[in-house]
């Protein structure tokens, strides 16, 4: 999966249900998120809230990145 350039205006309102994707044990893994927030405009960064008990967190911690 390639990164997508969303430009400088990264306001997300109202908060849509968003999919967070990563790889866990060499397989694609996605989870729906109900909370997404703008963190910074330049460079554009988005923040998400994910509990440590979710299976997707393993992939995020292992790769040390969201892709």
C-alpha cells in the first residue's frame, strides 16, 4: 500500500469511521477507528487512538510506523 498525499488542509470533520491498516504476521490487517484527529499541518500529521489490546497494535509496534 502506498502513502497518499492529502495536501496541507488535513481537517477531518465530522470524524468519519476510518480504517487503520498494517501488517501482522505477514498479512494485511485493518481495524475501524472512530477517533481521528489532526496533529500538525506542516508536515501534515494525523493522530489516532488505539487501545493496546487490539491485534493491529502488534503490527504498528513491530514496524514502528503506520502505512
